[in-house]
């Protein structure tokens, strides 16, 4: 199963003092990069990376189950302080048969039929 995973650290509008900023980088950001690199080596993250100019990640994960995905995402240190969105993906090759079945069931109107209804 493949998923698009998006993690975004929210901007609070408050600047961190130097000590807190240093701690955030050392305790959250560096460990997040280390964990993501390990997941790439394990083959769990297929593509993606940090978002340029933001404290955010985007990646494609390939896992056995939703439970495995939950464990993977929650193992990333940034997860504990980020908004997270997960989108299940299907293969491009799986979409065509589905659309063909919809056409055969006439769930999707034919082009001629849609024009006939308008006229």
C-alpha cells in the first residue's frame, strides 16, 4: 500500500529564543532527518523529502498495512508537533479498469448523452 504523507509544523507567530530554537533543531529536526533517512534505506519511504523553506515533510510511504503506516509516521520525531495528513494512493494501472467498469455500468454518462440532456 502506498500513501502520500504530509507533516507540517504550524507557525505560531512566536519566535523561539536562541536556546529553545537550538533545542528544537537538535531534539526534533535532526532526529527527524535521521529517522527519514533510515526509512528510505529500509524501503519504507520511496520518494520525498523536506519542503523547501518550511518545517515540513512530504513523502510517499510503502507499507503492508494502515497499522504499519501509523507506526511509521508516529516514529518520526516531527510528528509529535506537526499537523499530519495521509492520503491513500492506488496504482495508475488500477484506475483504468475501474473507469472502464464505471463506463460499462453507465455510471459515467457518455459524451453524446450529456449533450442530449442539455439540448
